[in-house]
């Protein structure tokens, strides 16, 4: 499997509609989030970041960003390394 840097460059987000993207992360088959562009009457636009769910009504708003890239960067990657152990592992050679 490729490292996270390669995956970030390869699959940052996928446009599925004119104003909507899905964000892929560690799972290649299931989106992590959805980004939707919202245009305002003054011509400005913002990007709503929502959790992924196959039923759109079940998606939850995470935040509103000024750019597509900023919304994409806000979606976390799962850390492939396990957390550090709180104590050293047991060794049979340990005299204790």
C-alpha cells in the first residue's frame, strides 16, 4: 500500500456533481467526507464539509471553509502507526 503522502496527492477529492465532491482517505471504497460548494447572492462562495453517509439526510455538518482545498485538508487521515505502549513489553529474559 502507498504511504499517506502519495495517497494525498493521488486522491484528494473526487467531483461527483457540479458543486459536490467526495473525499477519500484510507478506505479506497468508502468516502470519508463530502464537500459541497455554496454560492451566495453577493457572488462569494464557501465550502461545507460534511461527514459521509450514503443517505444524504444523515450527513452531519463539520465546518464551513473558504476554499475546496481548506475543506479537504480538514479531513483527517487515519494514523497507520499504533499508539505507543504505556510500558515496555514483557521479556522472558527480564530477571524481575
